[in-house]
């Protein structure tokens, strides 16, 4: 009986885990690069004037960590002021250096 309760608790705690902490390191680096490149593209297209005015469409089930993570990496990409490909490459390469 106690094993059953432990298994149920294990499954219910994973339901509330955020998607970022469940990513493998390479996936997380790709995600950071995509967020930064997207924000860089929005800057070039003049869809936002500052990092604070970036429009982010949320699903509604994000954790606080996910919200702050996405905002952080989009702001970094926005502030680099490079073209989107260079921004994504730079973020990805720097992230992968930390993984190794």
C-alpha cells in the first residue's frame, strides 16, 4: 500500500514540474537560442520598442520559473541588437560551452 501511495505522489509531483527543468541540456540551449532569435527578429521588424513591450502569448499553465525564463532570454536576444541568426547562434554557442 505504501508503494502505491509513493508512486501516486511521484506522478502527481511531475504534473506540476515546468517544461524547462525537464529539458535535456542541448534542448534547453536550442530553446534559449530560439527565444533570443525571435526577440531579435521582433526588434528588426519594429514590433517592439523595448524588452518590456515584447508581446508574449502564454498558454496559461506556465510556472513562475517558466515566465521569468522566457522573459529573460527574450530580453537578452532583444538587447543584443544583432540579426536573428547571429543572435541565435551566439546564445546557442555560449550555452553549449556551459554544458560541456
